[in-house]
DNA sequence: ATTAACTATATTGTATACAATACAGAAATT
DNA sequence: AATTTCTGTATTGTATACAATATAGTTAAT
C-alpha cells in the first residue's frame, strides 16, 4: 500500500504520481475537484515542479483533465468505466491467454504456481487483502508472459484502476473460494499448455468477476 | 500534419509533446536513441521545462523509457507492436461496433455518412492521403459514439500509433477500393442499427486491414 | 439598475538557478 | 599492468523566479 511521499518509487515525481493516482482511485479526490499545484506541493512539502510533472502524467491517463491557464480537474473512474473495463477484459483476456501460453517460460509458470499456492493458503486463512495482492500479481505474470507491450499496457493499467472494487468484491460471501477454484483451473490449463482450455477458463474467470462486481452495491 | 513548435495545440508543452511523439512514430528518433532535454530545448528554442513535461507524458505512453538521473531513451513502436495492435483491435472492435450502434445519435450517424461520401470522392480521385485522414476520422467517430472512456482511450491511441503504416498499406494496389467497400458496409449496418451485422463487417474490415499490413515490406 | 471597463489576486505557464547523480578519464596505488 | 580512487563534466532532478492568463470584485459610465 503505497502512501505518502516519503516511500515508494524512486524520484519525487514518481512518488507524487503514485500517491495522487492512488488518492484519485480511492475517491479521496472526487470527480470535478480541482487540483491546485501550489496547494498539493505545500501539502507534500515539495516544490511545484515534481507535482506538475505528476499531473501531466495523470492527464495523459485521463484521470484528470486540464484547462490551460485555468486549472486541473479530477475525472476519476466512474462505475460505468469499471463496467466497461470488465467488458473489455472479457474480450481481451482470451487473446492474453493464448499469447501467454504460447510464450510463457518455465520460470514464469512456476511463479504462477507459487502464487496460486499462496492464494490457497491465504484464502484458507481468510486474509483477503493478501489474496487481493496475490491476485494482481497472478494476472500481471500472465500479462507479462504475453510479451506484448500493447496488451500489457492496457491490461495492467486497467487492472490497477479496478483494484479497489476487485478487492471489495472478493469479500462477497463465497467469492474468494470460487475465485480460487477458477485460478486453479487457469494454472492447470497453463501447465498443460492447452490454449483452448486456457482461453476458456480465463475468460470465464473474468466473466464471473464481472458478474460479482455488478452485484456489488453502487456506493 | 502537425510539425514544428510554432503551430498545433495550445501550450508549448502540448505542442512539444505532439511533435516529439510524431517524430518518434515517424522513425526520426529510433529505438535506443537518447533524448537529451537541453538539446531538444535548444533545437526548439524553449527552456527545459516544457520539454521535460512532454517527455513525462511520452514516458507514460511507453514511447520512451526513463532511467533516473541517467537519461531518456526512445522505445518507439516495433513491427511486432503494430501486429499486436491489429490483433487487439480485431478483438475489440466488435465491442466497439455494438456499443456504438446502441448509443450513436443521429448527428454522428450523418457525420459518418458524410465522411464516407468524402472517402468515396477522394478514393475515386486517387488522393489517398486525404482518404487516410478521413479513415481516421471515420473510426474516431465510431470510438466516440461508444461513449466509453476506456474503450476510446485504447482505440484512439492505437489508431494514432499505426497511422503511418495504415496509410502506407492503403496505397497497396486495390486496397483503397476494397477498404472503401468495407466502409460502405459499415455505414450500412450502422444506419440499419443492425448490431450483429455491424460487429461482423467492422471486425472483417480490421481483419482485412491487418492482412494487408502484414503483406507490407518490413522496412 | 445595468453594463462595461478596470484592477487585484490567484493560478498556471515558462525560464532559470541550483543540487544531486552518473560516468568517463586521469591520477595514484598495488 | 591492473586496480582503485579521485576529479571533472554532462545530465537529470528539484526549487525558485518571472510572465501570462483567467476570474472575481469594484468602480465608472450609461
């Protein structure tokens, strides 16, 4: 959980970017709020320069929008955005599965298995925050195994955007166990290098996650 | 064709960003080249500040990568990236068609028809640069009609990345006319608000574009 | 009272100044 | 000769200074 400006990435700008992004996704800044460089800089005890650079990056991500000489305003992620992201993932994870299975090396495969084992452990233990973290790692390994820069870029950014709601939905009754079973099927298909099966179980997993999220209260 | 720093967007930073991005996509800077802030600033007759901000945005797009305290290096778009982008579009444009047909208003539909008419005109006339520009507009209207921020973001960025090769492939013998016919089918399906047909013809269009690009010389 | 012009202030945009870091090449040591 | 340490330089990272712009509030004109 990266917070504050004293830990995290390397440069100030990087840390500020991470923090602002997290704050926006956490709803600490709401859509329409204006971000004033000087104010943020003072709050974090830095100059405007790294704050500006972080904002420029948020702008490219469309998490904020900037009106020249006027100010920067939070866009954030809406419920609709999240639903769209799930629909998009449902389209794309089949492709991700195929490429990953074709291109994944043994090392990544073992990593995937390790993460699955840990997920099993923490699910049994009931530590769902830990499971959520492992879940992100699990899917990141798949994304990276596709060796596709464009695909990685989309899917890992999107995964980050929906992290909060994903974690919340994991806490719905029974979902953690169901999710675990789905991940097991994914690992199995990947180990067998069975592309058809891999596409099928991964897409089903996303579809189930999506249904689960859509059942969540809209708050 | 946005070039130089004297025209284009609003702020210096914006103009510099556009120019650097275009130069990278045009291959003026090649993968591995290092971008030195001071050098770029002098070339464009500005200070380092707006150059830095532009670079930070390119970094987020992964068109350059930055090693702290060391430098910024061009990543660019590889042939593999372009092929991946077509594969991704083939997955996603079906969704785009569905959403666009469901949500498109009459005004956008008429715009689409207008653009098609112009495409027809310029194709007959043989002005393929103009056709290429219209092509981008055509698909942008579809993306915007989906009213989906995540989908628009992906597809319009990707469209920009492949603009050069798309234009080149349009100049392959017979491709312009074939492409025109495909666009006509798309307009037709959209006018009829026929989702199944719209998905089919749009995905086929992408698939054909992709095959056409893959036939291109790799230079 | 309404509108227009002006002024003050807040904020962003850009340039410059200073600090920290990385690296290459020279000098010193073994 | 090989290795280490030093030192200078180029470059990035951050802070500050200055310029331009937008907006709100006030005054002036009708």
